[in-house]
């Protein structure tokens, strides 16, 4: 079975009409990707990294300058209708929709353009409206919806056609916390409910990529810098885990010196509250239990404990040399 | 199967077009608007004619001009309507990219959206002609209408306008807000060169040569022959010369010319649309916004 998505040296260059309108922009630079069926694949990168350009090419909106792109084994430049039968696309911050139609009419109409039987379409629309908490808005004109409601409607539009592969371009952009959570939960459930379903998600939210994606490609300046599971990506960062303890009634700190696997530690005593903040840099995470034992043996009480591991942001900083924001 | 799918897309798009055109107000206001708008538009020309001729409307040339002007509504409205579909979907509703990536026949989508424009314009044309016959002595005799000729010419003529619109729709992919100006400009060219109110024989020779290439020219001639055959004969008799430049050409030949020109423009329009579509995908212009 062909890959859900495959790109081979995919390159897209935007040339300005006139020199004064800016310089040549290489939005995608020899991108090679293989996304398996059933994967929830993330493309993580800052604004202008090339994420949207990649999705536009894969969804047949844009032609590459060079290289090839395949969706479900079909050439996106030649097999337009066959590709379109298998995909759908949702862009974050999208406020599109025919304002004169109701939410239900709007969704139904798009389902008809994909050849979904009307009865089946209505059933799916009702189910998805309920899932996203929009049932009460089914008869509302699209123009009366809030920005977040419109965006949720567009997420429904992307899934109501039951595509094999969905391209989500920053789907939670601009949504409030609850709405973003609803979208993430739905996407996760959707892809897990059928092994033939694939999602390609672009985002610049580290947490979203980490939480949702089976694999992540980190992109910047049109280049894929790394591509692996979130855990494997984090392992590439040579950063020691830190353990921070807030302790009450700590007598002394001498006992920590001989604990194997402990790189270094610092302490800060807050005289007013009587607590001491201890920060340990670990070479080996197995020494955590010995540190805790040592603290307790001194008759102290642990008020809080926090372990800090490398994040995708650390991975990104390592690869790009700057943060994502 | 493909035909069924295309018809379904056409029907659903036509439904969408109807919602766009008529859903902005209540039915009574929409009906009033549909009656008043075409009559008001026509009265501009009628008033100019009356001022120039001293109030004489009961003559063959007025009828010639009035019918041409009424039928021209199709040209202006349909050309505008087709390009407006692209412009409106792309820039106002921002739905063009979603419609574009749907696995349907995009031509059918545009034609469906435009069909409702044709239906509404047909009502306007009917009201305008009725107003002309009742209030301005436009010489249309129901008993002398050549219905088969009129019906066939209407079908072919409307097809030719839709085809032209398709080419403009393709061009609209590449143009910003000035796409509206382009279709108005092209409609203006047809107004002058296609014998809408000015017979093509009064044009300079080079312009008349262009006129004879345009399907709208033969459409106007065929519609007039079907709708007001008496007027066309009287015009030829009273003026003493071949005013339309086609008096000696048979109805069958006119229809043949119309058919051929429609065929040529069909091929050209599909070609223009495909090229424009390709360039738009190449330049990333399918989903750009420039006007709002």
C-alpha cells in the first residue's frame, strides 16, 4: 500500500514580480517526507517556515517548483481529481463560509460537492455538530457565528466528507482553551478509530505537537531539520534532567555530595517561610530515590517535587539556534 | 455516472447561487427589485433616444434597439455573474480554496452558480420587453414570432455567453479586484461591436470585421429575426440599404454562423480557463485575497 504522503526533493520558490517587492523566497527546500497510513504526523515550525506551502501543494492548491509530491500514491500535479477524492483541508483562523446559509446548509453543501449521499451527510453533520457543541447553532446563519464557532464549523467541514487524509493547517489557531481541547480530542479519536485514516497537522504549538503526533518533522526555512517521534527527538538533546525540591526544616546539605549519578546541586533558603529550594542536576535519573531518601532521613518534609526533562522547544533551539516564538 | 455527478453538482451549485442572489431580503422586496431594476436600466437608453429623436418610439429602429438592449442584459449580467462567482468565493466568503479542492467538475460549479443568474435575468428581460410592448409601442407581435428560431437562438446565445464567462472566470483567478472591470470592459466591447443598439454596418470596416467574428452578433440577429421578424423586414425596406449587414443571409446560415462561432469560442474559452487555472496554481493565486 502506498504511503499516505510522500515527497521527493519537494521545492517551492516564490519569486517577486518586481525586485522592490522583496527577494526570492525558498518556501520549501528539497523536502523528503514519508507519512504512513494511520499516522498523526506533525510539521512543527515557526511562521514562514514552509508549513502552509507544503499543505497547499499536497492539497492541489499550489504547484511545486521542482520535486514530486504524492498523496495516497497519486501525483498531486497530475491526478487532481483522484487526490481530491481522498483528502480534505482545514486551515486555522479560518472564518470562511457562506454567510447567508445556515451552519447545517453550509456543511451539507460541501458534503454534496464530495458526492456524499444527502441522508448520510445529514447524519454525519448532526453527529459532528453535537461533538463540537454546535448543535444549537445548526439553524443559525453562518454570518452570525463567532470567530471560534466558524472555525469549529470549518473543522467539521473538513471531516464531514470522511476523507482518507486530512491536512490541518494550525487548526487550533485563535481558539480558546476549551475549543482547542475539543478539536485536539476529536482529531486524536478520529485518526485512532480507523487505521487507514491519516492526519498531517502543521502547528507552531510545541505542546500540541507533543501531545498529538506520532511523529514530528521540524521545519525551518523550508528545510526539514529532523523527523522522528517526540520522545526520540527529545533524546537528541544532550540536556541533563533537573530535579527541584521545596523542603521544610532541612538541617544540612552535606549528605548529597556522595550520591552517584548526581552532577551538581544548589540550595536557596527562604528564611521567612523556613523552606529550602534544592535544585539537582542529574546525570542519571535513577538517583532520584536516593536524593529523596537523604532529604527524608534528615527529618525534613518535602513540600513539592518537580522533575524537568528536555522539551520539543529544547529540540527546536538545538536544531535552529532560536526559540519558536 | 459522470453525467449524473455533474448534474448533481450543477443542481447544488444552482441552489447555492439562488441563496446568494435571493436570500438577502424578503420575497416581496426581491420581486420588486427584480422588476424595477431592469426597467430602470432600460429607461436610461429610452430617455436618451426620446430626447434625440423628439419622442418618436413607434418605428422599426426603436424596436430594433429596444430588443437588442433588453437581450444585452444577458451579456452583461451573465459575464458579470460568472466572474463574480470566483471573486466572491475567493475574496468575500473565502471558500474558493475549499470549493476548488473538492473532487467535482469545477466548470459545472460555475455554470450552476451562473444558471440562477440567467434565470433571474430572463425574468428581467421578459419584464423589460413586456414594458416595451405595453408602454413604448415596441413592435412585437405574438402571432408572428418564429418560436423555433427564437428558442434555438436563445439556447445557443446563452451557451455562448456562459462559455465566454468561463474564460473570464479563469482570468479572474489571476486578477485582483479589477476582474470586475475586465468583465465590464468586455461586456462594453460586445455592446458596441455586436449590433446591440448600433447596427454593425455603421462601424468602421475593421470594427465590423471583428463584429462578424463574435457569436453575440449572430445571436442578436437571430433573436431579432425570431422575436420581431416584421421589424427586421421594415428596417431593411425603409432604410434603403442593408442596415444589419445580414439582410440577404438566410436564417439557417445565421444559425450556422452562430453555431460555428460558439464552437470556436468554446474551444478558446476552455483553453483560456485551463491555462489561467495552471498559472494560478503555479503562482499560488487560487486562495489569495486582495479586496476585503
